[in-house]
C-alpha cells in the first residue's frame, strides 16, 4: 500500500514516467515506459556476490532466484531503478491463488526481481518451434506488456534479425536509448515522437 511505497518498497516490473514540456498554456505531456533495459554491459550482473544475475546467450539479463540472497547490490548498481526486493512473502486470497502462472516461479521474501521480457514465453515458443523443426517467426510471441498494450505502442522481437519489425524500428532516425551515455548498452529502444533537434514531426 501507500505506506510501504513511501518506505521505498513499491515493486513494479514496468513504470511509466511522465515528462511535461513547454509553458502553460502550451504544454505537452510525454510518457515513457521504463523497464529492465536488458543491457549488454549490465552493471547489475558483476556486482552480484552469488552470480544470481547473469547474461543469457540471447542477450537477456536473467536471474536465478534460488541463488539470490537479497544483497541488493544489483538494485544499487542499476541506473534505471528497475530491480526490486520482495520485502514480504506474496499472499493471494482465494480464488486468486489459482491464477498463478505454473511457468513462473513465485519469488519469496528476500529475493530480487525485475522484468524478464517474460522469458517463460520465449522458452515456450522456442520449444514449440524446435518440436516443429522450424525457426521462430517474427511476432510469434510477445511479453505480457506488449500483448496488453492497447494502443500498440510497444513492439518486441529479435534485434539480431535485420528483417524483424523491432530491428527495422531500431534503425529509425527516431530511435533512442535510455541513458545510453552511461555505456550500459541497453537493448530497449524508444521512438521519439519528434526530432529533438528541430522539433518537427519525425
């Protein structure tokens, strides 16, 4: 609740930042979803004393929950503030306890967590494609945030595939990365509505 949020115990895998631009009455509001940037040079990984934070071959910043001791070094090292500690054991009233996803482990008290790009969906799609002896198709699966985004403002895919939609969008002159100047090499791209240079629609 609000009392725990005031103590820094709020937890969210994706948050929406708001930025106001201009002077009244000519004010514009920009929204920016902030989630784990799945950095190629992630500062959260080398600081973990138990190697619970690691890099997958696909380029995801993954977490081995049963290795995590809740030291919070990863949260302190993350410049995006997207890693959170479970301060309490999760509890669900009946019948909500029946809605838990069997493909995702329940993180207990003292465990760090963050956005995983719904890695369980990635694995399920890979297994399905392998059983059918074919490659994954672009757009075949999406993380929950992309699937549930009503205005379709989010796109997910393989940046290593030059023909994928997400790769095409990343090459756009509107594409930018959050805090890229820190050298973390984030893999989440944002498309600017306007060009920052000329203020015209891009």
